[in-house]
């Protein structure tokens, strides 16, 4: 009986030990599964956080770029409006700032209004700078530089700059007319536009009785006739207009005009008869 009891107790102890070992193994497996699941969740959260941060950084960069482009657009618009009101047709911009604006504009579309305004301002400044520099000594050096500019797009700017420079210094009319004559050989549309605008300005000044402006424009017309940019008939028609209803001012303007264009008109009269 004692042996049976001992065997029963041993069986029970073995069964309890096996059950405890099973429980411990199951609990360890559960804890390991929980830890692995928690690790995977943490990894997923980290990936999601990184994605969110990258998206936020991209959005911030886009916002910063948009702000820069908007500021650049505002600067270009302000520069364009200021250049309209200015007499010289330009606003000074530091070179480093202009280079920065160019670099930013290269990234933009060339068909945008801001890009066109910037290129238009650069074209106007280059034309004004070259025309203001021209003289008897450097006209040979200025002419190649002028032909490198887009004179087809900027022919109106060229005419305006020439007329302003000529009225500011009528003594250099022969230089400006020679420059127009050279341009007229390659681009006759530009020469024609200069002649038309000068005649229109003379008519307006003559109607207003503006003697100073009319005298300066008459001198410019005379040198354009001398350079064969305008026809000799224009000189005769202008003299007829001035002497049709003669006044002291009109006679004085006609005399000054005849002094400038007299040689060419005399040759024309002798060859025509």
C-alpha cells in the first residue's frame, strides 16, 4: 500500500511539474509573440512618422518656393511700373540681386508675364546704354553691339531712345542719323519707323508752336535726308509746310533746316531738271 501511495504521489508530482513546464512555455511564447507584435507596431509607426515628416518638409519647401516666386513677381511688376514713370526708363538694381532674379527666372516658364517683363526691361536698358554711349570715336564699336540686340522686338524702344537722345543733344544729330542709316541697311523697317515717328513728333510740335522741339526734330530730319534714310522729297515738302503760312518762327526753322540739308537739296534740284 505504501508503494502504491508513493507511486501515486510521484505521478502527481510529475504531472504537476509537466503542467507547470507547459504553462511556463506557453506564457513565454505568449510574451515573445507580444513583444514581436509590439516591435512591428513600433516600426510601422516610425515609418509612418518619417513619411509624415517628409511630406511636411516637402510642403514647407513648396511654400517657401512659392513665396520666393511671388516676391520675385512683385519686384518685377514694381520695377516695370517704376520704369514706366521714369524718364530714363530704368530702375537701378544691384548686380547680385539682378543675378539672383535671373537665376530664379530661368526656372520659370519663358511665356510667363514676369519673364517677359524682365527681358523687356533688360532690352530697354541695353538699348538706352548703347545709344547714350555712341559718339564719333566709338560708333564703329557700338554698331556690332547694337546688332547683337533683338532690334526686331525692340525697334520701338530704339526709336524712342534715339529721339530722346537727339532732342537732349541736337549737336549729335549727325551721329544718331548715321547710326540709323547703318541699321537701315540691315533692318529697313526700323529706319522707316524712325522717320515716321520723327515726322509725327514734328507735326505735333509745330501745331503746338513748340519752337525748340520743332527745331531739334527738323535738324534730325535734315540729317536723315543727308544719310539717304529719308527721301529728298521729304525735305522739299517740309520747306513748303514751313513757308506756306510764314511766321518769324517758321522762317527761322526753315532757314536752319536749309542750312543742314541745303547741299543735298541743291544736288537733287540740279539732277531733276
